[in-house]
């Protein structure tokens, strides 16, 4: 048996191979392909692993050929085939116009190519990348491209529209690429000052909050409204029903003013907590959003102040 014929074919999930007297058939998510069965060649499928069998010495060469073709068919019905082409030349550009590919190749007119049925062509610009991945701005797509370039996955060609070159194929299960910190007007650098209680108030420390600042975080300012001045890490579960959980980073906008029903960061006798501000006939209260926790009654003689308004949160992976 040839070395090629001996190599097994692992079938991805959803792919099936069947054999009849006349042909091999490969069926998967993207369709069905068939191959005329060479004389004296058979296959064995054991637990999703296919191996070729040659009935005699004359069938051995065809067993290797059949194995190579079947492996390509398995890829075709599961992933599809892909070819990446690069335009090299000053002013050369490619763009999709509907289903047609428009090429600027130095002629006095663009060259239009209509792909055959079943063939899809893409020429993604940063705007199209942002639209495809649901980013709010083109700048967000640029952040990710910068991160991929820094990781060595792509090369960006200066001065060329759509000038992206893939340097290495994506690997399933690879760790997340480090994002290049955003800059310019869309970015905001927020200090993490420490912890805030979502339960009983915790004692004040550095800069009026529990000590233990965690540095700074650079974020797209559009993640929050209004834009916060700093972040605090939540400790406790008294705001659970407001979807503010233990360990979350909450954005805080500095202000001394707040309205009834707003989520505030408040200081009571030098201790800090996050609660819902409530004005009623019984006076001022700080209300939790978890029935397991009692309200905090604020007496007239207590030292009370609003430190800021809650304006959004980040939830770390758990």
C-alpha cells in the first residue's frame, strides 16, 4: 500500500462518506460530491476515520489517488475551498459592486468579472470589516487590525486601499490576541480606584475608596453613557437584580447631583456603597436590588454625599 493511501481521513462533524459499487459519495454541510469508484479500491469507516483498501497490487496506485481526491472532497463539503490573490501594482485596486468584482489594473477603464454560481468573492475594506463584525465605528475595526498586525497574523501595506496580507492562517483555539490600546478621540483612559460595596458599605481608603487600585484601563468611550471618570470593582451582590454582580467593574461619573431612582455611588459616614437613590415620605434611603439585603436609612445627622452616578459596567470572564 502506498504511503498516501495509508493516511487516514478524519471526518469532521456532519460529514458522511458512503460507497456503492459505482461511486464514493461525500456529503456535508456545503453539499454532496461524488467520485467514480476505481476498480479494486474500497474504504473502511471506523468511528469517523476513513482508510483506503486495495484489493490487489494493481489497485494500490489508484487507492492513493482516491484517498487524495476524497480528502479534498471532505474539505470541500465541510469548509469549502478558498484562494487568496494579491494585486501588486501602483494604483491597482479591487472592489465588489454588487455580485461583480471591479478591478482597476492600469487600463483606461475598470475590468469587471462576474463570478460563476457558487463562487463568492470578498475584498473587505475597514468599513466593510466594521459592518461585518458589528463594530460601531471604523476606528474599532482599525484597532483589531493593528492588534493582528502586532501579533504577526497580517501585514498592512502602507498607501494601499484594502492593503491587507495574511501572514499566517488562523489557528482554532489560539489565545486572544492582545489589543492595541485605542487612541485619539474614541478612547478614554480610566483609573480603577478600588472597590465599592454592593452590600454593607465598606470603609474608605485611598482617594475616598477602599484601597487597592488596579491601575488603568483604556476603552472605547462609546461603551458608556455618559463617559465615566473612573472605575470601581464591585464587592457583594446587593445590586444583583440591577445586573450589577460581584467582581464587575462599574463606570462612575463624578457628580454631587442625582435624581430619585438613579443608581449612585454614595458616601455614608465615610463609607462607600452603590445603591439606588430613593426619596420618600420616610426620608432618604439607599435601596438594594436584592431582597436578601435591607435598605440603608440615611438619618439627617449622618455625613452623606453623592460621589457619582453609575454609567455602565464591564464584566470580566468568569
